[in-house]
C-alpha cells in the first residue's frame, strides 16, 4: 500500500513538472520581443535607440523610402477600395465570430488584375484601433508601397486613409495582409488574395481557382472563408489551375487525390517544364503559394486536402470520392523537379556579398528583432544568403521587395527548373543558399512568416546603402511591424 502511495506521489510530481514545462513553453511562444520606444530601421548597424543617434539620419544625401514611388505609366489602371473594419461574422456553419475584415469579409475581396496593370488600392481604416497597413506579399514594388509600419509608412489609424499604387509586373498568385502587428491582425482576418493574370499563358487551363487556407482567430479552419471545406465546379476532362495560398502560420501538407498533377508555380513564379506527379504531399509553408494544374478524370471527384487539418478540403467535380494518399506517401521535392533553364545565376558565380543566417527557435544568429544587424546591400550587387536551420519548428523565411533564386539545398545545387520565390521553407537541419540582385532600392523586411515567430523577434532588415526612412518603429509612433 505504502509503495503504491509513493509511486502515486512520484507520478504526480512528474506530471506537475511536465505541466509546468508545457506552460512555460507555450508562454514563450506568445511572448513578443520587447518593443522599444523608438527605433530607426534604416540605420546600418544593429538598430539602436534614437537617443544614441542613427547613422542613416547622418547621411544627408540619402534618399527617403517615402520618395521611392511608382513612376507615372500609361498602361491600364485598376482601382480598388478596401475598408478595414471590425465585424461580427456569421460563418456558414451558423457560428458567430468576431473578425477584422476587409470590406466586411475575411478573406477580403480577391483582387484580380492583369500583368502590367497599374494597381491603385484606397485603404480606409474604419475602426481598427491598433492601426492597419497592407503589405502586398510577394509583389516586387517600390519601397513606399510595401506596407510596413514604421519602415515604409505610418500605420493607418481609425478614420485615416492610405492609397497604394504599384504596377503588377510579375504575373502570379499573391496575397495581401496587414503588416501592423501582423501576427494578431492576419489571424483576426485582415488578409486577401491578389491574382495577377499573365498577358500570355504559359500553361493552358479551362478554369482558374484561387483558394485561401486560413485559421480565423487561430480557431476556425476556413477555406475561402467557408467552414467545412469548399466545393468547386469542374467537368470531366477539364483542366484546372488551382492556386493554393497558405495564409496560416504553420506548414500544410497538401495532398491531391484522384488525378495526376503538375506543380506549375511556386510563390507566383512559373516553373520550367514541370513533370507530372501522382500521390505526393506538397509542403506549403506559411505565406507560400503553390499553383497546381490537373485534368479532371472521366469519372469521380478530385480532392485537394491538408494531411493534418481536416477542414482544409477542396472537392472538385461530382461522383465518387477518390482514394486518399497514404500518410507516408513521398513528399514533393522542388530541387530536382522540371527542366533546367540557364539564367546566368548559379552557386559558383561571383557574389558581391555573402551573409550567413543561422536560425534558432525564434531568433537569427542568436539575436532578436532590432538587435539583428541588417543585411546591407548596394544597388546592382549580387547577394548570396545562406540559411541554416538548427533548432525549432519549421521557418518559412520571407524576403520583401525581391524575388530570389534558390541555389542549393544541403550543399547540392538544384538540378531541375529554376526556383524563384519570395519565401524559403526550412525544416530543422535544412541548409539553403539563395541569391538575389539588389535591384529595388529600399528598406526591406526579411522575416519568418510563422508570424508568431516574427512577433517573437525572428525579423530583420535588408537595407540599401543611401536609403533612409522618416518613419519610426516603436511604442512612441505605435508602428509595430511584426
Ligand atoms: Cu519561424
């Protein structure tokens, strides 16, 4: 009896220790890096508090990010109005949910434009007390239009407006979201899709669907705003382009059942001669987009679905459901997919600067947030960045304002289609090298798109020499761009 009681006591104390550890870990995940009163993200060193002086302010010849705007153009103009507002939404499952919306919905309206269009978006913040901005995720645009509060603009406060204006130069699948306290605001619903249709189709398709995966308030699993999955029209024999947008923080392993498919685009950028695949899981990191192309079978449905989250399910066509993928089916690997195409960018070319970034659970090179020195670049230079993921869960590292090319994975050059992207998804143990040309002067964020990681400090800058900002991050201005 006594022995039993002792064992019971021991078990209990272990359980208590375990519980305490779990609580500590979960608390860590939600702690944000302490936001200082005022910092200049355009400085060239570790971003110091302003009372210690700022280097960029000393550079009298520096150009301001605010002055880097889209030059006048003569092409077509597409104008949209987006109003950010708090709302109470009734989901299609009858549940009432509080959300922050663009034009009353989450995701906000799908903006569809054509390559070369000048896109004008009039943002009005109706009543989001914490302020909002719109970041055009993956779009290469001028610094002043990037939507990063405290870097490229001030947050837009209730009753205020801001107009974004940029030319949609690269066709593809993109999305937009508030970059003010984005870990909170994207989760609460301030997101939407931006589709740039190509002037000339690389691939032929009969139907073009875009689908946003989202977890509203980190709770409701929504597919294009719907709970319980999405049903899309498709007839036997039709070719479908399906644009998958992961607006959630964690990687989603997406399966396609019932047909062969091709991955035709990653982060909006077309792949060269993509092979046909069947029965592979596609890992889509937070913020990433994968476009897949497939032909509907003569009979039955096609299903596209997440391996782990049952609500993220897209059903196309009518009839019998297809057989699902095995959990241990192979994983799509872009490093040897499709056909190579020379573009002059290779691992053995000469780079002007090389940076090593070692990723921890929520830090970069052992530092956090404004303590991480920026990557400094000069216009025209070729930059190589080596990411090494040593510890923690997966990190989808996202670069603003540029497309980069993936050079190597774990030391091996890519052998298939060139991969151009704005994010690279790293799992623990992965090492990737990427290259980009510094061809878009500005001050650009480089951060993890698990936005909880970004809020915890996994965010840094890529700063051009000779560019400064009049805006400030910190509690004084209220600009908090995680
Ligand atoms: Cu991360």
